[in-house]
C-alpha cells in the first residue's frame, strides 16, 4: 500500500529562465499568464531564446510535467511521475521519518500485545536472536525487538558489515566495550541500510520498530521467514525470554533486580565485560 501522503499534481516551469521555478497548477492558467497563450511572444525570455513560434498557442519553452510529492513535507520535493516512487509507493513508507512523526504505527498505545512493557507487534516475524522482519508488497525491513533494545540500554556505535546484494544481513553494535554482531538468520536481497544510525545510534533503542530499523531489501531465493516466529508464537516466546533474563541476572548479581525480580533498565551497566559477553551469547547469538 502506498503512503497516504504521496500525492500527484502538475507543475510548470520555463526552460529559458536562469532559475527554474516550479509553479503548481491550480485549475488553470493564472490571470495575466502568457506562457500558455499566443502572448508568449511578449516574454523577454522567449525573445532572448530567439525561437520561431509563429501561430503557436503556447510558448515552446513552457515545460509541463506530471509529478509526485509528499504532502507531509513542509517543503515539497517534486519527482517526475515516470520515476519510481521508492519507499513511498509501498510498505517502506512505514519507516519514513515523516510518516513516523505523524502516524507512529508502532507507538505506545496501539493494540500490540506487550509483556512487562515490551511490545510484540503481531505483524512482524521474530528471529531467536531478537531481530525482527517485516515484509509487505515485496519490500522487507529488519531491526531489533524491544527486548534487545531494553537489555542493551545504551549503544556506543553501530556499523554495517554486509553490502548491498543477496547476503545475510549483519550489523555490529558496540556495547560496554564489546563489539557484537547482530546477524539475521536468512539471506535477503539488501537494497539499503539505515545509515543515520551511525551518527545517532541511540535511535536504535529509542524506536526499534520504527526509525531504528537496520536493513531494507527484497526477499531472495528461498524462504525469508524460515526458522522465524510469527507474532502470535512470539508472544509466548517473549514471555519465556523475560523470565530467563531475570534468572540470568539474578545469578550474576541480585542487586540489579527491581522488586518483583525484573532486571533494572540499566542493569547491563553494572556488568563486567566478561558478563556482557555471557549475556550476549546467552540471548542474542545466532544459532544458540
């Protein structure tokens, strides 16, 4: 489904002008406009171009185009209709900054089930190492779930290991002196990365189901959801994972547990480098 903010219109511009200013059509030529009439011969730009247009009912320098634009943008950027609409023309718009700022499809208050405040959106697929996959209309996105985001608490840096093409997506996060590879278990035809995370890694944790996405692409040969859990199955699995995490932390240091046995949100900051490695291997290793 295309983004509801994706709109279309027609624009005009003058090929003879030093600065190409796009004028949006609003139902017909403006009062006094000469470009689309025989009066175009009175225009200084037309005269300078030294073009013969005897009997023409509009200026040969008049450029008219059918374009698309984003109605949510404060400054519309017009794209020729003949060009592909990119993420705006499919499900990828769900991860657009403007869409997220208005719609917030996975924001708190939605009807997604949650376990101890950790949301488990039903429309996602989940890998055992806490990465998620969303595919719709042939477009796919990959990110981390809220369990992983809450556990990490803070990320010092993010880098992308894999390039574009059919590969197994891998990103590396730096946490408490540990560089950990987050590997998606299946191959994907990777078409892009959320490079903004390199400059703002905190977004990975603040909005893991939205602006914190990692990879985008298209399904490759084979089943992209092989070995993954759908949203219904993932709910019970996530409940078990929160219990395992509480037990894991309790055996490390009971002081990092809240009343009731839930680990504090920043418990990882109290762990040594070796304990962080044990934690990552226990919950976020591929093939564990």
